[in-house]
């Protein structure tokens, strides 16, 4: 089924088209949810709520940009809204369900090491992790992050700086890196 046929079918609320859309995009979107979630169940709940929004807002797509990017924005915003609603910005997370990620930066030479870095990111307090994910991986500006999280732009910047420092410390303690400084800008290539 082509993307165009899926879109048309979803607009007409055809179950087969909705199932195809979900099957095609849910694995990637679940990995997005895992980066924000406390555990597997929370990630799956975020995914389900996100896809409910995708289906209900399908008429707003309008073919302006990539369809997958549109879905991803809805999923990210759903994750953020759930975190804000549940006030989970100070809890720890587990990493059992981290998925493989693509890494293009030479400073992180292997997928195995990238998975270890994702594990370490998930060890950050959820506020730090959320800002790090939104800025370094999703590409939002600090202004946009501030608006999403109802925080000041300067708070987003300081949380990002603290997240990088804490991540560096964790990476050194776990002997994933040996350098005194880590460049987390490669995280932009983590999108999955």
C-alpha cells in the first residue's frame, strides 16, 4: 500500500489503512517514546495515545513536508504532554528496551557503543533527559523547548548544559569514554 493510499484510507477511517499506517510507523515511533518514557509500559501508552492523535488529526497533514516527520512531531508532543501531566520530570528510568540507533559521527564508532550511550542518557533525571532529547536529537530550539515544557528558555539552556555534564560523568564512570569532554552534538544523528 502506498503512502498516498494509506493517507486516503485513514482520512476515510478505513481500518486496513489505519492498521497499515500503525504497522509501518509504530516501531520507529516506539523508539522515540522509549527515550522519554519511564519504562516499557509508559512508552507503549505514549505510543498508543500518540497514534490516537495521529488518526484524529490526519486531516491537518496537508502534504506539507514528510509524513513521517509529521507523525514524529505528534508523538514527541504527546510524550511531553504525558510527562507534564504526570509530573515525572524527576524520576529515574530503566533501559531494558533501548533499540539500536544509527550513528554517523566518528567520535562514537559503533552501534554497541551508541546503545551504551543511550543507556547512559536514560540514566539522567527525566528533566535533563527530556531537554537533551528535544535539543540534541529532535532538533528543537531552546525557545521551542521552553514553550513545550512551560519553562524559561534560559532554564532549557541550563538543563541542557547540566545534562551534558552529567552524561559526560556517567560515560566516564562506565568507561565508555576516556576523554575529559564529550561532544554530544552527534546525538542529532540518533533519530530512529
